[in-house]
C-alpha cells in the first residue's frame, strides 16, 4: 500500500500569510522527497526536493523541512499569493526502487 | 525546449473499446513513467520504461494494460477493452536518468472517460 500520507486534506490561509503543508511517510528507506504543485486540469509541477541526508532546503519563497526521526516532511510557503492556490503533493522515492510514491494531496486555498 | 507532451488531452471511449495514450518525453530524456490519478486522489505509479525496455511495471494491472517506449517515437500506454473504472487522468513523466536525484517532469495528462 501507499506509505505517504498527509495530515490535512484542505488548508485555507489569508493572502500574505505563511502556509505550512505537512506530510507523513512510513518508509525509513526513502532517500529522496519531492513536493509537487498541481493546478486544476494540469500536471504536477515540481516545487522543491530534498535528500534524506538533509533536514532543510530553501527555494524561492518555499522551504522544505525533513524530520527523519518522526518521518515527517513539510512545505512552507512564505507570503502566500493567490497563484499558490492548488493541490500540493509530497512524494517519496524508495532507495533502490524506480518510482515515486505520492501522498493523497492537500488543497490550498487563499482567502483575499 | 518543449516540455513533456501528451495526447490526446481528452479521450472518450465506450466500454470494450481500446484507448491509446501517447507521451513524448522532454528532449534528451530517456526515462518515462506513467501514473494514474483518480479525482481527489494522488498519483499512483503504473510503469517505468527506458528506451525499448520496461524496467518496473509493478503498478500496472496484469490484464488489459500494456506500455511501450520504442526506439523511435513516443511512449504508448494502451488499455484494451476499457471499463468504467479505467476513467481517470493518466500522467506521463520523464527524467534524464533514474529517479534518484533527478526530478520527474510531468506532462499535462490525458483525461480518459469511459462511457
């Protein structure tokens, strides 16, 4: 079965606030994690990735945190904008496998 | 540099017909992945191919489904004798190498509707 899950299926935030999207995983052998953004009617778009030997990685307005002790991954979006409205998926790569395992997704909506 | 291309974008088939979904990876990419997505769900891995080889088909149903990635031309996902449960969005992704360390670039998907 799938090993990646999300704590919250929906998240509403005020425009300009920071958003935090969480993800739990259960495979200790996962060595690589990716966050994807999917807008309605489109394919997933890469946001940011992190290897298992790191605990934090920053991009433009986004930060991914990895806590291997509790098998938890989070995506932080700073100063959330209307264009950030989408479904966000975390995905993990199992070491030695050749596929990504996706979580259910969190729908992020932005309130004006 | 064009991204991953998929066609058709929308496909309607009656039960029992065949569906053929095409995927052209990004230029220079030799690894292709197919995923299926049901409404309000995440993507489920189906199959991973390199040129002329199926590397991992652990997520693909044993019957009615097949995939290929010929030396020339796009990757094809073929569904024979479609049933209503096959209705979903099918996404193709490509990468320059295997998954580890390289992001997968996704196409816009093909939305299959079985009537």
